[in-house]
C-alpha cells in the first residue's frame, strides 16, 4: 500500500535516511560476497540504502518501490551513478526472472503489504541459490493494526507474525544467519539475514 503524506514525511526525513543506511551497514556485515553482486531493494522509499550500496559495493543495484512518487524522490541526484537504477514494482509481482539477484534488501516493507506472504515468495523466486535476504521489519501488536485498518488515517499496517516469516523461510530452505528482535514501547523491531539454499 502506498504511504500517506504524513508517513512519507517520516520516511523521507534525514533521520530515517541515516537509520536505513546504518542498518544496511550493520546487516551487510553478515553477508559474504566474493564477486560482483546483483542487489535488489524492494520498497526502497527514500532511496538512501540503494545509494549507499551503489557507492560501497561492486555490482549493480535495482531499487524498486510501488509508489512512483517515492521513486522520483529516490532518483533525485543519481543520474550519473551507473550501477544504480530505479523502477516502480510491486513486491508481490516482481518484474524479474527467477534467480536474478544475489542479495534482496527489504527494510520496513512487508508490514505495508496485504498478503505479504506473496512478496516473500517473490523474494525467494528472484534470489539466486545461496543468495541473501537482508531484512528488517516493524512488528505492531495485532490490536494496533486492527485499529489502524478502521482509522480514517490508516497507515495500512499489516500485522506480521515473525514465527510465520521464520516458518515460511524454513519451508523455502533459507538458513538464518542473524536475527534480532528488539521491543520498544509500541512495537518490536526485527532484523535478520537469511541465506537461500544452494
Ligand atoms: C515504511 S516505508 C520503508 C521505506 C524504506 N525501505 C526505509 O526503510 O526507509 C515502506 C515502503 O514500502 C513501499 N511499499 C508498500 N507496498 C509495497 C509493495 N506492494 N511493493 C513495493 N513497495 C511497497 C512504500 O511505498 C514505502 O516506500
């Protein structure tokens, strides 16, 4: 679901940009790369993570988002960066061949997608064997996502069940390389790195 204006302000502010890059730096430490790497980011939002990857890694990054306005924001000032491209794409129906990418990055996206399980299945499909999923999510209590659904100012918050994520990824034969669940007052922050089987 596309974000409302208020959430866009949050996602596009300097603090969110910095936080995304710091998370990418931290989680990419768990990823072993020995060659040119093809990266995909889904729901890239402000584009800062993709810019960071394009700058510091050898390979190409395709940054996608369902919202073309976010793609326009993210693309700003990147015209001369040859290994970075932006594209509108729905994470539930990715316009890429099977086994195209070495790394898929998804930060704070699935909790915006009704039927997020389809997006997870698409991630599995487009990852190469031994590819990595670099993942972060905000987990809201079910009560909050239910209240959000009936609110006039809905953020489109889906309730994500980490056990379901883990069990789907297990079924897809992904190995967990790293995971951390941190509780805050309102929600929980989950971060993880998974690797697809050979
Ligand atoms: C909370 S923002 C996170 C943005 C960025 N990843 C970050 O961490 O700052 C969620 C993003 O997911 C995008 N999004 C929502 N539904 C999507 C879908 N079905 N496919 C792709 N992107 C989607 C939104 O447009 C938005 O940019």
